[in-house]
C-alpha cells in the first residue's frame, strides 16, 4: 500500500520512529484537500476543500504491520482514506492518507501547517514524545 503523508510523517525520521522501517518515497501533491494545524498541537490534519492542493510525499509499498502502527499513531482523530496523488512528473498514484474525520473537523485551526517551521521548532520534542 502507498501512503500519502502531508505532515509530521513527511519527515523520514518520524516515519521510522513510528514504523521502525525505511520506505522509498517520492514527492507528490493531493488535490482537493487542504492542510490545517490541529488546535493546540504541532501537527496538521487535512479535510476536503475544493480547488485546494496539499504538498506531501508518498511512501511506497508500506507493509501491513507498518500500516497497523500508523493507524495507532494517527489515532481516532483521523480516518485512513483512499486517494489519488500526483507525482512531480504528473503520474497519478493510488494511495491512502489520513483525513480528519468529519465529526472532528472543529479540532482544526484556521492556520496552515509548514514542515520547515515544524522541523525548526517542534521536531525534537515531537520525536521524544509522540511515536508509540
């Protein structure tokens, strides 16, 4: 299974901390979804938004044990959802991603999420506290 990531899991060190595995990955975009910071947290969630584009990466051929660990890591706030993401070369890949459940959308702030800002300000603390 391919997994499109758009937040903390875009960082290979976070993916490794969660899955204890390394996966090949490629840059990609996800159309019709927008990324917002979860209120009071350093990580984001996505929701469907017409005409939006979310940048991320796709981890290729993620195995079932790793998917199970990712499901636990993401928790009840998110639902793993089938999507189609687009590579930089314009190729469409089937994947799954973690979307904020409709009943939890009010957990999102109106603030976008920036990976560089996260790496600079929050990555070390996140790695020390979040992964299972």
